[in-house]
C-alpha cells in the first residue's frame, strides 16, 4: 500500500514591518503565550565583506561591539542583560553579523536601549582593540590550531572550491592581519557597515505592537542616518574540473574527507535551490539515509558521514555562491578514493532509479520538524526573521519554509542529484598527523 504524503503543519506567526527615517528596518512578531521576548539586530556584513589584509575583521568587530558603547562602560551590556534575568550573544557568518538577547518581556525597553546605544557607536579604543585581538587569537588556538580537525571543512574547503578573496579566505583571520588592525580600521568598518540603513531589528514574543513601535522609535529614531553600503558582487564561475587537495592534521587521529558542489543561488533562484537542501538530508539524515546506510552500515568505509547546504550549515541564511557539502570520517587506513567513488555511485543510483517508497516523505517530515522546533522559541524566530528580512525582504517566509520543503518533488531531488558530478566537485582530505602531506589538483 503506498505511503500517504503527510500534511506538513504551517505556522502563522504574525509579522509587522516598518522602516524608520534613518533606514533601520524593523520587524515585530507578537506572541503572548509566555512573558518572554527575543531581540535580534542583524547587520548586513559578514566574513565575505572583509577587505584584503584584514582577514578575521568581521569576527573581531563582533567582539568589539561588546566592549562598551556611547553611554555604557565596558561590561555594562553584560550586567544590564543578566541583571534582568536575560541571556545574550552575537555571531559572525559569511553574509551577516547578529547580536541578540532573550529577556523577560518587562525588560523590552532595556534591550532596545542597549542595542540602540551601540548602534550609535561602540567604544573603539586601543585598549579594547588589543584586548579583543588577543581574545580572538586565543579562540583560533582553541577552535582551530589546537583542535583535531580544526576548521574542517568550513575553513579548509572554500580555498579549494573558490578563487576569489571574499569566498576563499580564512574567515577566522591570520594572526598577522589581526595584530596589524588599528582603531582607525575599526572606526572605518563601523562607519561603512554598521549603519542604521544596513541593519534589521526584530522583536518577537510577548509584546504589544503599538507599545513596541513607540519604544523602537524612541530609542532608535535618533540614531544617525547612514545608508547601506553597496554590496560587492561575490559571484564566480562554477568548477569545470575536479579539484582535490590534502593536508596533514598533526592532531587528527583518523583520516577524513569533505566534498562540495556549487548549488543554485539561494536568493535569486530559491525554487531551484530548495531541492538541494532536501537532497542533502536524503543522503545523510538518520540511519536510514542513503549514505549512512551504504558507507557506515554496509561497507563500513567511514565511521560517520554528514551532509548539509551552506559552509556553516545555514541553508536559509546564506547568499550565492554556496555549496552542498558532504563530510566523512574514515577508520584507520581508510581509502578516500573508494569513499568518493561510492558517493558517485549513490548519486548516480538516486538520479537514475529514484527514491524508495516513503524515503522522501520521511525526510521532509524530519526537516519540517527541525524547522518548526528551531523557531518555536522566540529568539530562534527573531533571528530567522531578521535574516529573511535582511536578505529577501520576506520575514514571513519563515511561516512558509516547512510547506515549501514538503512541496519538493522526487523528480526535483533526482535532477539535483544528477548535477553533482565529479567534474564539479571540490574535495579536501585530512591526513592524520605524521603522514606526508600530498596535494593534487585535477
């Protein structure tokens, strides 16, 4: 008996949008079910926007935004959020940087004041800069240099796949570039990218829209107006021949490999892009998925395999160019060439023979569950809506994503699989420490 396609539930989170005179875009999405709010401010600047000679600067500047602001001394932001019972953080991505808080709803005005104050200007001093350069350097040591598989594959694969500086450079940054950064560099970066016209503010949760609008206008309305900078064109041609390289990781206990293929423009060709997001999950999500079943359970040529779209695993938060990635860890003495040949076999089999009964429905149901869960909390909702507004002008697309994922057809997934050819593939192999490094390009 054929498996019936399950109906994927939809969300109906309300969306109120407006733009202040200074260019700040605002999204309010009320939900009175719990006395909690999520506040997110997203700036349209990320790793790809860094100038040459200033690798790691977008991330460094994220740190600087927590070192005091126009009316607040260093650590005051921490004290005011935590003193209200809230939590906060920020993060740097390829195409944006975000700052966010979760707070009791009676602390809304406090959160808006804090974010508006640093939007007017962070405290960019020599002391703060040098201190945060040291903090970022230590983060690189902990997360990349002194960790097995550090930066694999989000730092190591892009320079194999891409040729242009914005797409290929090390987003964590070199110590030389970080140490040579100046306060003037930071001030120029702030003037250029941290403009009100280059930002989106989202407030979700237990708010009254009229009251929240008044508070937003009160605190952000007098932030000096600066327009958004012209966004560079990060486009570059697709690969026409396979690229492979390898490097020795002195700390890695086992071999590993990651491969990437370019996918359609996530913004300009969303309908063509979605099947690749689904395909990545068909291949690797769960024990019953194609590559887990074949590589891990049957052949035992890898110990684990994962797949996703976007170098940071962010399929709905990234611009073009991006890629579908597969990564696997192998047992001792594992054969990377054999693993890649098997991946090619499975892609060909999927493109030719199609999916098994219930395979697509199961995958789409899991994907929809993840999407619904990730935006159930008010902060997850605020962050997702902020980026959707920033990149697409469609924060309400959040409500449609589960349905759109569920509407992808088997034929679309098969067609997507057929494009993942070896000649369009870039791969990076990790050789466990002590083995001679080898490099090939073909």
